């Protein structure tokens, strides 16, 4: 039997993105998988809208002019078989195939547990249900039909070669410019605190498809992990809430001699910033997200790169001066609050 894969999506106030993502996953040519959606305390009508979609009572609205229309249309037949659970119930559930169909599982959290916390809810279920692999997939993505198959193939080949690959990324493409790559893995520099995204903004001409990608972490929008990895390294750290979780996970994996890799033939289209926002003029929520980003980076260094911590502080202070010179005092203030570990004030 082919390895069993659990696809975990976390929804936070973006149920339309989640439905589009599920439509693409359900068109996958890989069959031995289950979708688990964690509703992460959105406080809106996300839960009801997702259940209505599963029953066939509403549908995603994608224009035929969208170049990725073919990845979600025609929509899969509804109604779909699904179960509902709380995080506590899901941690002890074991859902096998019913009539040959793996049911959807919707898990409703009454609080926003953050990126890591939401994904961990899905992974606890996957571990208890003895899945071979877990794919943490951002809900603002759509996938090619062979994306899961290529991930499994990559990992199974590595396993045959006795290589300990722990976290595997996909080739991330820009959703609104689908010929352009967001990136295929990243190299983190502990002295500058910056990351170099491999292939960032390049037109995809399959230039990376026949080579092994050397990176030290994968982009968090799509992370594929194995059961042995989770049992050895553990779930994602929930102390960050937002940003830096993938860096922490990869650093912890390295301490236990697990490597990271990229299945470059697994293609995922990412909208980028659907939950946190990505406009030039920062909203109050976006400023708060930056606070999580800077505070989290400092936490990361204190855990894994303490000798290089002064370099990070120098980098952050230099960045704050640039913000001040441009009259952007709110972002400079966020940096100082993170450095001084003071309570965030918008």
C-alpha cells in the first residue's frame, strides 16, 4: 500500500482560500491521503461556510480568466464525507477509509493558536492515526495534481538510500504570476539574520529540476514531514505564534542529524500574505505581525545561535535607523519593543 499522507490546512479568517486549496488537493492523482482542516479561532463564519461547501451548499468563485482555474475546476462532486471534532477529540481519533473514501476532518479550535499551534493540532491527530507523512500546507495555496505524489516519491527514494531527510519543501510558485517562483528552499545566514531564498522571483524554466537543492530550511508555506521525524524531533514550537517556526524546526532537526530537502517537481502556487497582509501601507495587524517576526527572531537566536546574537541586534538596530530615516516610526518602534522584550503597543 502507498504511504498514507495527512494534509493539514489551518484556516484563519480566509475560508475562501481554504476552499480553493481543498478543491485543488481533492483533484490530486495521489489517492492515499486525508485532508484535515483546523479552524483556528477565526471568530467569523469560516466554520459554517466550510461545512456548507462540504455539503455542496456553496462553491468557490474563481474566474475562468484565472490561469490556475484548471487546478480547481470542475469542482469535485459534493456532498463530501466529513467529520467534525474539537482539538481534544481529534488528538484521540483514528479515522480510516470509509467505503474506500478517506473522509475530511474539520477541527474547530475556539482560540487562535497561531501558525505552529494550529498545525500541531493537525499533527497530533496524524500521529495518533499513524499516518506515514504529514503535509503542512498553507491554506492560501493551490497545488498541481502530482504535488503529493512527487513529495512521497522524493522521501521514499531518500529512505531507500538511508538518508535522514526530515523536512521537505515544494517548488513554491507565485499564485498571481504562476510562471514565477517564490522560492525552492532557503539558506539562513546566522551572522546577518537574513535568508537567501533560492530561485526567488525567477521564471521557472525547470532550471532546478534535475539537481539536489542544498538549503538549511524550507519555506513554511509547504512542509512535508515523516512520522519518524515527528516522533524524534517533535512538533513545531508554539512559543513564536507567527513567523520563525520553520527556522526553529529546522535548527532542532539539525541537532538530531536530520536534513532538509526540496522535491522540486512538487509544485505549489502560493498567494503570499493572505492571512498577515502584504501591502506597502501597514495595517495595525501587519504591524503586530512584524512584532512577532522580530521578537521571534530574537528568541530563535537565544535558543540556537547565542554566540551570534550581537550580530542580530546590530542588524535590527541598523534596520530601525533606515525606518526612522524614511519617517516610518511605527516599524522602528516595533523593533525596539522586540529588542527590549517589552509589551507590544500598537
